[in-house]
C-alpha cells in the first residue's frame, strides 16, 4: 500500500482523494474577499440586500457536502460555443481555459463549470436584452464542462463585446464571461465574471470595482496565453479560479 | 491558505441563458413517495416580488443521507435523490416551487443533532454575492428547539426560517424577504 502511494507522481498526490481526504470545514473568508451586498454604486443592490447583519452559521455536514451535477447536465458540444448551430458565429474565436483550485492550491477535479455570455457585438441571446446591437443566430452563448483530473476546464467560444446598461449615464460593462462553479461543497459555491486584460472600461464599472481590493479585482482578469492559442484557428485566454479551501477544525468555531 | 479566493460577482439579468435546466426544480424525481413541494415568494426591500432570481437548495434525504460523491455516511438509499434543486426565473411573479422530500435530522458539531433543514442560496441581479438562508419546518417544534443554528438566531426572528405546512402548495410555504420588519435571517457560512 505504501509503495503504491509512493509510486504516484507528485502531481497526483496533490489532488484530493475523494474518499479519504475531505475537509471538515472551509475557511471563513476575510472582510473584502467578496463585494459588499450593499454597494450604492450598483443601484440594484439597494432593495436586494439584507439590512440585518448576517448570522454566523457553524459549518456542518450540510455545508461541507455539495451536489455533483456534472454527468447529469453535460451535453454534446457544451464546451464549444462556436459549434452549437448550423453556421459559425461572428467574432474573434478564442479558447478560454484554466484550472479550478482551492486556496491550498489543490485542483478540484470533476467539478461543474457553467458559463454564459454576450455575443461579439455585446448582445445576449435573451428577450430582455433589447439594445440595438445585432443578435447572432449562430451564437447562444451558454456552455458547460467538468474539470479534468488536474482541475482543468476548457471552452472554445467567441470573445464577447462590451455593452451599455442602465445603471448611470453612459454606463458600459467591460467585456466578460459569467462563470458558475459548484465546487465540492455548499460552502464553495461561486458565481463570478471573468474579464479580459487591459479593458478600458474597468475604471468606470461599478460591478468590477465593487471588489474593493485591487489585487482581488485582478483575480477576476484573465491573461492572454500564446501557449493555449490554436495556430490558424483561435487565440486564447487563461484564467485560474480559486475556491475556498480547508478551514479550522469545526471544534474551534467562533461563537 | 496559500492563495486567495476568486471574488464573487452578480449573476446579472441574463443568467437564464446558462443556468436553469429542465429538471432543476426537482430535488427528487416526480412520483417519489413522500415528495413535497416547497413554494414561496421572494420580496425585495420595497415588499415587491422579485421577478428575476436563481434559488438553489441542498439537503439530506429523510434518513439524513446526502447525495454527495464523497461518501459522508454512505449514499442515499432513495432512488433518484439529488438533494439539490435549482429554480431560475427571469420575469416571474416572484414565486418559486421546488419538489423534494422532507429531510431527516443530521449531525451537528460536537455531538449535537440538527433539526431537519434545507440550505438555500439566492442569486440575482443586484446581488454581488449569493445570500444564504436555511429552511426549517414549523411542525418540527421539538427538533427546532434543540437546533444549534436556530439557537444563534434571536427568538423573534426565528419564524422567518420556518416553512409552514400549506396544503394549497402540496407541502410547505416559505417566503423570503430581503428587508422590512419580517426580514428573513441570512447566514454567513
């Protein structure tokens, strides 16, 4: 048994053993790790945040377990948003890939990654999105995949465009792709947005800037990756995602 | 901790492109013995039903087992039990409706027993991070009285976490209010 473990490459030993090594709690995130629920710059938060302080919930078995939906949901071509229709969507074909880790740097394998986005003109295939940019009949803008044994996800898609919104005069969202992650536990659930490097709209966007810490904001920005570029086919962006890792033992929970 | 987490951002108004799926609102398959609906309305700070939201639930089965791949206490014996529901709506009347089974009691910390409960996440435009609450059951008076999480909630606010039996929905009614005198209790996990 010991010999078998030693024979594993170091990379594999980094990955959680799904049965044997399961955190009994997840770290409590410091103030400012996520945006505040009440953020006046983003007007819609005004009526959609609790006024009372959140109550500390001890993490129990309900919080350290979580749904595993990957195989239930995956369909053909779910990780290639450019081949879901008869024709090719218009725009810059890109590969978006990266790895899902916890904060200890351990990859999360087999976890569901869901994405949705606007088309290259910055318009969503959604009946509420009515701004006068063209729809693309060959682009729905939704995808799913499950991370591999190294925690890696990979989508082929079209680079989304920026678009205006009604928050304030001349408001524009920087180009982004929405990401949803289940992780392996209820505590790790995360919905976020991936941005593109050097976007000129960054300084003006209250949603991006709702994350107050500059270094934390940069964790939402992908990097151009010549390495992941497919020659004569698609250029590429790389973006790693970090979910909460193991925390203190549950017997030390604060009161 | 070596790395810091990726920050949360809002699901925005167009999550319906990507997140809802056909059997999402079903934590158990239709026809499961003992299946119940849990339905309710989500109200914003002005008391107006929120037309666009994504609600997710996670819970144990009636024996206290989870549909989790990591083998906590062994797998659920309930056929087709997913334990997870996702209800997403983009221009509704503020109501949700999921089909599930009433969970059993599950262990808490340090030997405590938790009353039957369901963890809930709400996502929406205007929410930069999910909000988390728990559904308890008003008809579990004894179990609720010994629940360690409810014990942390001021007595006068505990009713906001209780789903009330309601034959009209075929199970229980649980409303969520973001602000106001009956603001739902939300948790930090």
